[in-house]
């Protein structure tokens, strides 16, 4: 099956293995069209992850600069929000949810939690 034009930038990487921490991942080699790169599950250190982390860390640094308490990012306390959200999703487990829906809920890991309790209204500028 053809997927459009072959990407010449992938020519030297075609048929090379893709590293994934997901044992059930299929299509573990680079294809000439770049489709396997886009759909691989569990790839570590990918470009999308690096871009998101950079964006999050920039937001975190600005929050620290303007003294907004937050969790997540390099300047947050703690630096991760992992595990805190699961307490809220546990309340949903008593409901008759499909197993697939429960798995989706367990994968939700927010990037930030902002503490805006002390934030007042911004003054109106005229």
C-alpha cells in the first residue's frame, strides 16, 4: 500500500528499527513514507515530547517569575502532577463504566495544576 510521496530525508533510515517501550507495538521499522514514525506507541524522547516539555517548562518558569504557585514543570512544586489526578478518577470506578473507559481515565496525567486561590481580579486599564 502506498501512502503518497516517499520522504527523501528518511531514505537512509528506511527499514531501521524504531525503539519503543511498548512490546505490542507493530510496525517497528522506519518506512519510506514516515507513517510508522507518526503512529509508534511508547517512543521515548521523540520530537513531540521534547517540544511539549520545553513549552511546559517555559510556562512554569513564567509562573514562578510572577509568583503563581503551581505543580508541574521545572519550576513547579512538586515538579510533577503524576498520581494526584487518580484520586479524582477513583470516584468514577464505582459507576458502571466500560473497561476501555476506565483505562482511558487511568492514562490521564495533567501537565499543570495552578493554585489561583490568592489571585485577585486584574485592575481595569483605561
